C-alpha cells in the first residue's frame, strides 16, 4: 500500500513539474520589484505600470536580476529607450557586486548592435546583427525583443525580425538568472513592460 501511495505521489509531483514547463509566466507584476534583486547603486523603480531603469548619481553599471535561474527558455520583453538607451538583457548569468558573468543581448541606441550577443568579462562580442538589420530598432518607441535559448543555441528577434542566431558550447553549459542592465556613464533611461518567460 505504501509503495502504491509513493508511486502516486511521485506521479503527481512529476505532472505538476511538467505542466509548469511550457507555461508562459510574467516576470514583472507592474506594481513592484517582487521576484527581482537590485545590484549596484543605479535606479530601478515602477512608474505607470512600467519598470524603469535610470542612471543614478554614481553613473556606474547597475543590474536587476531575477531571483530564479533559468536554463532553456523563450523570453519576451518590451522596451522603450529614453535619453541614452544603453542597456541589455543578460541570460544564464551570475554576479558578484556589479561584476556580472554571462551573456548580454544588447539593447542600445541605433547602430549599436541591439539584438547582438556579448559575453561579459569573457570573449566580448560573439555575434552582431547585420548592418542592414539595425533599422528594425524604433528609437523612442516601444520595441519587442524575443530571446530563445535552448542548449548552446541562442536566437534573438527584434520587432519580429530575427537578428542573430548563435551556437556556442560555453553558453550551452551554463544556467543562471536573467538580468536587465544600466550601462555606466550616466544619462541612461529605459522603460520595460510585458516581460514574460516560457521554460522549454
């Protein structure tokens, strides 16, 4: 009898786990920073249901990371650049202080490779979008970015246009949090909304 109960309990737990995979969930509740952790002294706050990142008086790097870690997923975020929009979305990352290790999908002003993939404190640029695809960024307006990471393959889209596709063994071995960035230098402000993830 105990064996049957144990088997049934395992089956229920497995069903719950599998049902969570493939379900899209929101990463931002539109009210506060629940589920996120601030790193550094730059500004992160909620305004009009949107998540805002803004340079603070120190004008240093700043990050806002998810408390949960992710391996294989499809992530969708919407962003609008105000002032200097130099930011980014980190995947499978880890951090100590404001020294982040991982891979950044670039969010930057026009002509600065939004949608490309940069390895922080590592190999630098791994892949950049084709110059003719830079035009898909809409400065000062809302943009939709999709990031799909499965094993060592990462693909990015900007406003429905595939920007890059990269296969990399090192990325494939990693697991970590998702994070938004404020670049150093000051004068940066970016708004975010409709951030959701589907684990694969």
